[in-house]
C-alpha cells in the first residue's frame, strides 16, 4: 500500500480503506481526545489520521465539495484556514477564461481547481514538493486532468522560459520567514509588484488576490496596470481583495466592484464605483428615522460611503458615522437592518427605559469611547434582542440609538 513519504505522495492512493472509514467515522470527534486514546486503536496511526480529521473539520463548511470526497489529502488545519473558501474560489473562476492559465502560487490548489474548468490547459506552480505532490494527487481524485503540476519557483521558471497564457493567477504568501503575518504587497512572497514585468511577458492579464487588510489606494499606487479591484464579501465579512491587472491598461483610474456572494459563488449584491464617482456623489444627512442600516464590511472596505447612500436612497447620520437611515424599509440593503425604537443620551438610566434587563448588543460608530468601556461603565452584558448604536449625529450631538431587528 502506498503511503505519504518525506519526498511526496505516491500516484495511486494514500489511505487504506480502513483508514478512510476511521476518518469518516470520527469526523465529529474531539481530536485531542482521540490522541489520548491512541493505544486503544490497533494498527491505526492516530497522529496521521488525527491531523486529517482536524483539517477536514475546518473544511466542512469552507470546502464542502472537497470535504465530501473521502480520498482527498488535507494539509494541516492552519493551511485550511488560510486557503480560499469554495465560495470565493468559485467567484474568482467567473473572472477568467481562455485557453491557458498559470497559477504561480499553487498552495493547496483550491483556486486552481475551480479556475481550471474555464481553461483548456492549466499550469500550477508550487515551490514546496510535498505541497505540490499533494495537490497533484487531489487534482487527480477530483478529475482535473488538464492541470499540470510543477514543483518549482514559478518566477524563476518564467524569467528563463516565458510562457504564452491568457491569464496568470497569483496569491502571494502573506507570512514572512518567521511565519508572522504581513500585509504590504512588497512583504509578500513572491513580490508581485517587483516581478510584474516578468509576469506580463507571459500573459497580458493578471488576477492578484490579497488580504482584505491591504490598503486599496496604497496598493493602487504600486500596481500601475490596475484596471479593477473586486472587494469580496461573504457571510458578513470582507474576505478578499482581487486586483485585475491588464498589460495595456495605462490609466490611473480603476473601477471598484463590491461583490457580496453566497456559498455557490453567485453574487447576491453588487455595487460599482470609482474614487471620482464616490467623491462626486451627493448625500443627505438626517437624524435616525424609522430604520437604521449598517453596511456590509465589504462596502466599508471599498470606501463606498456615499455610493451606497445614493444607490439605496438613504440618508446618512453624519459624515463619519457610516450609519444610514430611511423612513421606508429597504429589504435589499447589503448589510444589517434595524428598526429604531428610541434615541437616547449616552446615559444608562435613559437607555434602561427601552431595553429589558441588562443585556444588549452594542456597536460604536464615530463615538469617543470603545464598546468595552461603555459596557463596563453601564454594567451591560452582551446579547438579547436589543441593538444599541453609540454614534455622533450630523449636528455633532452624541447619542445612543436603541434598535431591534425588524419583523
């Protein structure tokens, strides 16, 4: 029976049928408890299988298609946490198509797998041999026969042997040699900005994935061929920033596309803007009306503060609050929606008249105190049906908006 070795993975299979059955049978178990009972399982490598169980547990929601395949090999749980979700990978796949794709930062291969379906031929590059061999094995199990795996440095390869591809995909590692997180593009590996000339020798189009923490405008100053930025929202969070680079694009202007997606990768809400259109969009200000709106994190990341106000016919509470209001309910608003119960002074005695007990959710927006400080001061526990917003109105008066979720 072929096994994992220090040099890679054999081409046929990795787990015995008994090991696969063990993994599936213990998918819901506490892995640490399994480790403690290791001596009770004869002829079973609990350490190896425990690692697989732990990783698959992380992947159950994030990678449902991969999790459903019992023959796939999963990397350590941390790698699963860092890889793209199936939802975002499916969305990225809609942005590219053609004959040839080069993935210069292969990794686990989730993005590459979903992208391969839109191309005739795909080249996957990964410097770590074990990672590359694992991806090769998984691609075979998944039926992705048009992906060719290279266990080597993609940049060095393309420097000496330029290719001819329709698209290049890059997701540079966001950890340094000490495994500390980095955000700046120049600190990622490989340095895509420095190597843009090399990449453009092999393809006119590049899709670059980065951390959602990256400053969009700062990155735009270094990515001279930037055509579009896709700000991806999923399940209430801003998950990724995607930069579309085109070789013949020489303008300083770029489009920002906010895309909120569901598990299938399908877009459920979108908002398009440029920095110029955002600046020129007019906004009305008002005190809280019947409904209050808190934008999705992806909208806030994109800086679409005026655009979202105009797109959904809302008024803004103040220039810096990023909270919005309307008299009529907008059920299609991309974010959280609340019904306003009362507007109070920042005084727990007044707030207590509108909430039951000492429990409420608390959000601070443009207010000179942190939520933890207010909770401690007011002896307020988290939870319950009431949602409090501490903010500053357009007349610079500070207040607390008491709300509930609308029926």
